[in-house]
């Protein structure tokens, strides 16, 4: 199991839970800003997981097109199933945000004054 998957899946369940909007809002003072931060982090997690998955599947890819290898490549199937069981990137990002594991900063406030 890769370092990223261990880090992301430790302690996070694969079940959607109701979150308090005031808890999310209190981190930045603005609910929409908080949701934007979580969405950006979820995109980062999704991209890195997708790259990792494609790299692992590429190891088992066959460059010869035999009919038997196309229908039965058990290693690829097992890897894909493991990634499907992982928590959703949005769930991971939300948990990181609430645990204050995400670094974020605000832009220049003077730009819009």
C-alpha cells in the first residue's frame, strides 16, 4: 500500500456523515470559502490517486493483444477494487479540513476595496 493511500485512508470511514455547517464555517468565517478550500483539496487528492492508480495498472498492462489477457487480468481487477473501496476524495478533504490538516491562505484583501 502506498504512502498516500495509507495516509488518506487511516481513520476515515467510507460512509457519508452529516457535518455541522457552523463547524465548517468557523474555520474561515465564510461557509462558501470553506467549501471552496475543501473542493480544491478534494481535486488534489483525486488527481494524485488517479495518477497512482494508472501507474499501478500500467505495470500489469499487456502490450500484446491476446484474448485471454484482455478478459482475465486478476491483478488489475484487485487493484481497481482496492481503490474503489477507498473513501471518496471529498470525504477525505472534509476530514482534513475539520482536523486542520489543510494549509490555506487568503488573497490580498486590498484588491476588492
